[in-house]
């Protein structure tokens, strides 16, 4: 339970590209479950914003890569047409 949460929180902090939230570590001593969850929420809200922003930035690059791959392999609209004619 609590030790696993603390370990995962610490591991996540090490992997952050930049500080996400005000806490350096998850404090368990003397805190009830609700207080521990509140600490997790302090980190999750900035983390969620970071993931959403990163996803929006990444999506155009992925779409461009997909269209370039389709053009170089000759796939794309032709495959869609084949799928539709098979219906």
C-alpha cells in the first residue's frame, strides 16, 4: 500500500522532465488516507497538464510522419479503398 505509493511517487519524480507539482517526496508519516491522496493530486494535476500539452504538440508530428510513411510505401488512400470495397 503506502510504501508502494511512496516508491512510485519517488520513481516518477526522478523521471520528470521538469518539476511537476510542489512536493519533492510523498509524506506518509502522520497523514491519513485522504491527506495522502491530496498530496498525490497536487502532483497529478500538473502532470496531466504536461501530458496533454505534450500530446497536442506531438500529434502534428506523428500525423506528418504517418502521411510521409504512407506516401513512401504507396499506402494510404488505396488501402482505404480496398477496405471499403471488401464490405
